[in-house]
């Protein structure tokens, strides 16, 4: 994806530039777009990054991780509890490859697995196009939105539980946090429209680049499902969730759980990262139960080969410290010879 607005640029370059001197390294950032950079280490070694992609993971493994359907195939084959579901193709693509897995087939499949269903672009990220939908109209609309960007869409059952992100680097969990979807809290006076606008404005002030916009149809859909409109006024302290995906890049909230997470979950994330051929990853788990208890009911939502930590860093001072520590470890890992 091409990001045109400089204000929404990832902060990776900035963070690396700030941290590099601590290990005697230097970061050169391409000035026009400020998304591509070069790290020059003390020993003369050079490494590169673009957006949140760093020179840590091999290309093949990265390509598989980026494709949710492929990644699910391999993860499932190795015995990981993935989210069941199926891939379907855009009208043009299903014609081109002469496949009957088109939007109508997707709709029938959704009916078979039971409404509501989760739909998402196969190679998407940051929660773009991810929606929980119910019924024909909502389903077709969501799939058309997905097909405007991706020729493959996934249809999945809705999995219950809490969403967690575990960041793994070279066999260690360097951070873990719980994520909750974009929400607003009522003050007893303001309408939901106002509360949403205020929250998005706050993100802007905090330089927390949320990819969610106030006119995102998923927000209106979510309100409707809860019997609300933009003019409804929530009670003071009442929390209203407005999206079905907990991505921080869509304005979700995070709570650090690095110190409470059960070692069983850490082991799973570490092994999965290794099994998927990655050194650095963001493992997303849907956990039905306590994060502090031994793993019982959970599923792997996806594995990210280029976990962007820039949204996390903006969620608070403590997170900023955690992320800086994480990137310092990443910088040190980059300095070493690759295998
Ligand atoms: N099948 C599902 N059931 C319930 N929630 C889901 C499901 N799939 C995705 N989600 C929610 O949406 C978020 C984003 O989905 P994900 O597949 O990770 O796409 P992206 O690559 O855009 O992050 C997840 O972290 C989770 O909160
Ligand atoms: Mg994700």
C-alpha cells in the first residue's frame, strides 16, 4: 500500500534513528518519503528497512506469513489451532483462473458455517477490510470493499475470546499485550458522533496514526447492530465498542501483559515463529480464558512477519519505553551475521 499522507508515516525510522547511537550505529533515512532507511553498524555492516519490514526475516517465510491462507495451511498442517475458513476470489480473478470460488460461493459458504461471519482480505494488514457481517447485503458490501484491494477474501467463523499480540524475537517473547477494539466512553452529554470525532482528533494530537476514519462504514454498522445511531448519547462511563477487530492501527487499545502471560503461551508463540521460518514476528492469538493460565482454548489469528510497533508506542509512556527496549534488541539482532 502507498501511504500518501506524511502524517501517517510509520515511526520505525524515527525510533531506530534515536536508538542507533546507543550501539554506535547510524540510520540514514530517504528524505522524500521517510519510510525507507539504512542502518550502518559500527562494524560497517549495512541493513535496510521499509515501512515496518526489517532485514531479519527470510523472504520466503515473509511471503508466506503475508498470505493468510497460505500461512494457515502450513500452521494447520503442523498442528496449530488456526481459525477455520475458506478463501474466495474476486469476480475478475475467479474468471481468470476459472474458479467457481466466487462471491456467490462465498455467500453460500457463510450460510453453511453460520452467521455472523468474519470477512477479511487475504493479504491485508492493520485491520483493513476486516468486518463481522450478517446477512446478504452486509456480506456483499464487505466483500466488494475487500475485492477493491485484494483478489482473495477469507470467510471465517467468528471466534470468541480476547485478542493478544505476542512479539517474538530470536526465541524470546519480547513483549505481549492484550488488544481491544476501537471504543468510546460516554460522558452523558456528547453524542456518539461527537465522541468518535473527539477520539480520532486525540489520536491525531498524540501522533497516533489510526487508519480508521469517522466515515468508515464499519462504525455505522456497529452502531446499528447495537441499536444506536450517531446521535445517541451514551451514559457517563458507558463504553461502546465500535469495531470487530482489535488492531491498534484501527484505534484499538492495548494493555501490557508481558509479566503475567503464562509460559505455555510464550512457548507456543516462540515455536510457531520458528516453525514459520521467522526470527521476528507478531503472533496474534485469540484466547478464550486467562492469559495467566496454561493454554487450553485458543486459536492463532495470524502471524505477522513485519509487526509494526509504531501504534503500540503511541498508546502511552510505558509502552514507549517497552518499544524502545524492543527495538534496541532488534537493532542488536540485526547487527549480527544472519545465521
Ligand atoms: N475469525 C475471527 N473471529 C473473531 N475475530 C477476528 C477473526 N478474525 C479477525 N478477528 C479480529 O480482527 C483482527 C484483525 O484480523 P487479522 O486476521 O489479524 O487481520 P490483519 O492482518 O488486518 O490484522 C484480529 O486481531 C481480531 O481482533
Ligand atoms: Mg492482525
